[in-house]
C-alpha cells in the first residue's frame, strides 16, 4: 500500500545510498526530468540534479549537524532535453 501511495504522488520521490547511487525513483521523477525510469536508476543523485547541486549535497552529508534531519531548498534542475526547471527539493537523512 505504501508503494502505491508513493507511485501515485504528484511529488518526485527518490531514495539514494551513501555513494549517491539512486536506488528507487517513483514515476513522477521521470515526468519531471524527462529521463526514462531505467536510466534514472543507473544515475547518481548528483548526475540527476546537476553540478550546481553537488556542493549542497556534499555539505548536507558531510556536516549533518548544520542541516538537521531534513533540508529543503530550490535548485535549478537540468532535464533530459536540456531545459532548466526551478524545483524544490527536500533531503532527509
């Protein structure tokens, strides 16, 4: 039941590991980014979010005491077609 709720969410939901490899992505991520689901699962979170977000991600995981359990921010997300979308991301760890 939980997986059905996640799959039907209007929000993109990702799960990634300590090496930033994407382990789970719901269908909405494909709609937002334009990447096929199988391609997303081959990417790292930094591949998907782009180089602009790399420092933010590294900071969150290197210094969790500065960010708390959940951090939300807006980023410029590059899509598969090269379009840039302004999106809000929240990272919980």
